[in-house]
C-alpha cells in the first residue's frame, strides 16, 4: 500500500533521546506488521535556530503541511533563553500549531495500574483513571492581539515604566469547533464533557460557556455537559479526578490543567498528546503528535528521560492519522506490560523500587514486549 508520510522533528534536550526510541518502534511495526511509513527528519526549535537562525524554517513548515503526520520531541532549553522572543524555540512549535490550524489538542491522562502507587495521590484516587483533556490550541491568549512589551512613560506612577500586554480573545466559531471535537470524542468514551473557563471574571469565559452549551443543545443533546470554573477544576482534578471523562478548555487553562493531570499518572514523562485540525479531503485531519513534557534540560544528555510519552504519542498517531487502532492498542499494551514487569526510568523510581533502566533500555524492553518477549 501507499506509504504514510511521517515527518519527525526531534527538537532539543531530551527530544532527540526519546525520539530515537520511537524510531525503533516505527521500524518494528514496519518490519513486523506490514505498516509502510515514509519517514523523514528535520529540525525544529533551538536545533533549527542553530542551523538556520530561525526556530522553524519555511521549508520545514511546508514539509509539515504536506506530511500525513508530524511527530515532535520537545523544544527549548537554557541555551536559548536569552534569544529574542521572535526566534525562541517555542515560537517554532507555536508556528506549526497555528499554520497547520491544529485547534484540538488531545491530552489523555491514563493511570497504568502498575504506577498507581507511584502517583503523588493515593492509589484509590488514581487507579483506573482515564480522562481526556481537549485543549484549544490555536487561539486565546497565546495568539490574541494586541500583545507586546511597551513603554508606559506617560504613567509616572508605574515604577519601571513598562507594560506587558497579552489578549485573551476567542470567536464563537473557534469555541464551537473545539467543543464539537470534545463531544465527538466523548461519544466514543464515557459520554460526559466538562467545560472549564472563568465565566465569573472573563467575557471570553462567558462566550465560551454559552457556545459550548449551544453546540451541546443543538448537536449533542445526549452527551452529558457540565460547566466548571477552571480554578475549581484544578482543585477537583486533584481531589477526585475520576469524576471527569472529557474536559474541554481554552489554550492557557488547558496547558496548566494538563500538566497537573500528568502527575495523576505518575510522571510528566508518561503523557502523550495529539494536535488535530479539521478533516482534509482524504478524511484524515492534519496532525502533530508530541509528548506533553518539554526538553527537560535538567536531565538531558544523561539517558534518564522516559520515552513512554513520546512512544504513546506515536500510538495516538497510529489511531488518529493512520487508522491502525489495533496496532495502537498493541503498542499501549506493550508499554503496560513493561511497567507491570517493574521496568522503570528514574522518574518512575519511587519507594516501591523496580528495575531501573535508561531511555534506550526502556525502548528495547517495549520492543521486546511487542515481540512477545
Ligand atoms: P519540562 O517538561 O521540560 O520538565 C519539567 C520536569 O519534568 C523536569 O524536572 C524534567 O526533568 C521532568 N521531565 C519532563 N519530561 C520528562 C521525561 N520524559 N522523563 C523524565 N522526566 C521528565 O518543563 P520545563 O522544565 O518547564 O521546561 C524546559 C524547556 O522545555 C523550556 O524551554 C520550555 O519552554 C520547554 N517546553 C517545551 C515543550 C514542548 O516542546 N512541547 C513543553 C513544555 C516545555
Ligand atoms: C506545551 C508547552 C508549550 C505550550 C510551550 C513550549 C510553547 O508548554 O506544549 O504544553 O505552552 O503550549
Ligand atoms: Mn505545557
């Protein structure tokens, strides 16, 4: 069959380390399951800045637009912290999301049973946890205008004389399309959506609540919908996360709430994500898959990074871009088996102990589990 085109952007820090393990997994599926990928590699983030002076070259952007799916490791790091804002590594990632119009960011948080004792919360709070955060990804305060840092010289009361501006801005259409994505996903899971905003203090939050309710009433009346203020949502996520099925929220709240949800699963190194656009003519969405974590400068280059978030991101690609749900499940089960066997990267080593392995050894164990070993 026609190969699927897969563009791999390892990025910075632990990005290339975890991506190397994904490449092993891709090779395994090609060799053993008849999947056919046309894999190419390119630069993003600080790595692209070092080579081209920009965090994402136009040519790379074009290749991402043309690919069936993009897999990204992570971007950023202390080496680039002092760069001008416009060429910071993070801008490369944000450009990909914006220009590919990847408005629905799916961040599932599942607690594997083997890690239930490792979470910072009690076992009975997290065991069996399976929630999905749908984060709006191409609008809100991340992209709203006006923005910038300006002088505020006419205001003598302002010590320092500057003002920093960002704008939270949502159109009804932007809210409706991400709400639809959340309801569609909920129909295939627990049939419940909780929408989070701060309608008590923000007009954009009022619009958010009204439009999500509109999509519900007109298109998905059979899905259960509740609304929650995002601060309460943060508290409820930690108090009793199993009350949730699908959470839909804006770009900034989704960023924060998904990092919090990560710790319910044991480690930020466990959380995958899929960023999806509208379906194209071929019925498939434009898509970028990446772990929720960053470049982890504190452990980069030491073989300590947990590759599971990136590997599970590839499992999401198998499911959402390539229609390979069986292969995705097979990969997820291999990860589950390795964890059940007590195999642990350092981030997963707690009081319970386990067999400590490096990034590459974790990849090898997952391949062995796939092969039935
Ligand atoms: P981070 O996610 O990189 O790290 C937070 C903590 O989690 C660190 O202690 C790190 O060691 C640990 N951690 C993260 N991933 C891990 C993994 N796979 N295995 C084991 N431990 C892991 O967040 P940060 O430190 O706030 O940010 C570092 C850099 O990464 C910044 O430049 C930031 O902008 C960038 N960042 C990029 C992305 C992305 O590329 N999508 C996401 C978040 C942060
Ligand atoms: C994430 C990251 C990014 C974000 C940064 C690196 C731009 O934190 O993917 O969660 O804020 O969206
Ligand atoms: Mn984040």
